[in-house]
């Protein structure tokens, strides 16, 4: 755990501010690569492909590829992807995307970010899943080498796609794990496509010691979380906010300390949660479930991880002790090696102490 960043006396007098939150080291375990693109990155990729966007003006383009802070519509949220998604079926575009999204993380002092994407969706054009993945890995490595950010990948299978495509995705993850693939995921429409359709693919992952996280209990119900854990072998749950609807499941997730990758802004914008106050994040945290805070689709939502942490202070009055605990949850829940966790723990502790000691004024 990340503990003792600052002494208790300092914490009493230290206000949680957006400015300081941006400075502290952070981890993001649930960030979709395609949903993380800034308007400037989209414009750059479009120019490379001679692709005509609705407008060349950056401010105007943002209106097409981002939702407003007041978005409360899944349809509006998904529409933002329509403008730029055709651009991403290209290895070079995905290389640029991976590099620039990683750079955006670096600028927000995100030390470790597990980027995820579904190669089966990007391979709908002229390129194979493997070619697309190679582009992403190249961009991630360039960002790591230049900036030092740790940016492993999670490959997503997709509920509405075939079992064969999921098996192919898992095989790609296993083939390229030495280049930074750390887990596989299942994303997509929970309501109409049960996870068990893809069980053979996830059994293959587990047989080869590849960790599994699954989107469940977001738009779907608590039964999808049960399926993800008990049928599919997930050791982390993407979103999982419907866990509060089933007392028995709630207790199981608490006792087993199964990490929940929660994403406040996207849940409110897509109306999975009606507002921030009614979002179950605070309840789960106060009850001792292992919750983490993440961005989901920060490009579309027009947010940073700093913004998400600040929501914890705005709506739930989290203290520095709480913020540190959330950071600790993210670190211990990450799919990296124990050796890297220890190194990150040490580096983050030193950096956190240094930042807060400079800022505190007693």
C-alpha cells in the first residue's frame, strides 16, 4: 500500500485542490485508447490520411468529438465517436494515437496507465488485427522511451463480435505479452450479448496466466458482474456500479477485495448514474470495497484523471487520506509485476511527500 506520504499533522491542514491533485502521481486502470483522443490528435491523424473533418478550427472540431460537461445522453456520447472512428482503422493512426494519449497522461502526471482497445474493431478496414496492434505498441514504446510513462495494454474482446475474433484477440495478447500486453477485457453491449458466449477465449487466457478484467454492471445488471467473476474468471471489474443492487454479491466483492474500475464522469454523461451524488462510488469506498478512479473516455468526456480525483473532493469531501487510499488501490490492483509495483510505490511515495511538503503552509 501507499502509506505515510505525509504525516497526520500535515494532512489535517492540507486542502485538497485541483492544482495539487494535478501535481501528484496518479494511475489510470481504465482508459480506452479510442475514447481518449484530443481534438488536436484527431486533426493530426486526419491530415496524415487526407481525411476531411467537419471543420479545421480546433474549437469547432471539439464540438463534434467531445460532449459538453452537461451531457446526459448515451446517444450524444456515442455520436462523438462517429466523426473520428473511421480514421483509426490504420496502424499509423493508432501509433500516433497511442503516443499522444500517453503524452497526455504524462502531462497530467499519470505515472502508469493501462490503455485498452479492441483490435477487432480497428481491423474492419484494410489492415489485420496484428498490424493494428503493432502500430499501437510502437506508439506506446516511443512514449515510454521518451517520457518514461509506463503504458501497458489491455486488449478488448467485444461482446457483439464472434467467439473466433475473441480467441484471435487472446492469442494476440499472449503472443505480444513480452511487449507490454498485461490483460484481456470484454467490452460492449451487456444487455444483448452475455459474456459466456466468449468463455472459450477467456479460458484460453486464464490457462496461460493472462489476467482478465470485464466490463460488467455498467449498463447491465448485477448478474453480469456475477457472470464476469464466477463464469469468466475476471479478477477486476470494469465499472461494476450495479454491485450495490445485490447484497450477496456486494459482500462477495468486498470480502474478496475484487477491484472495481469506476469512472464517474462517463457514468453520469451516459446516464448509467443519474448524477454524481447518487453514484455508488462513495458508498462502496466507505464500506471498504476496493474501488479505483479512472477516466474511461477522457477525450470524448473532455476530462483528465486530475478532474476525476477532484470530483471526489467536490461531491464526497474526500481528504488526503482518502485520495492516498484510492491511489493505493490503483497501484495494488494494476496488472503489472510485483517488482514494478514496488518500484512505483517507492517513487510515488517520494514524489507525493515532496509535493505536499512544498505546498503545505501551517
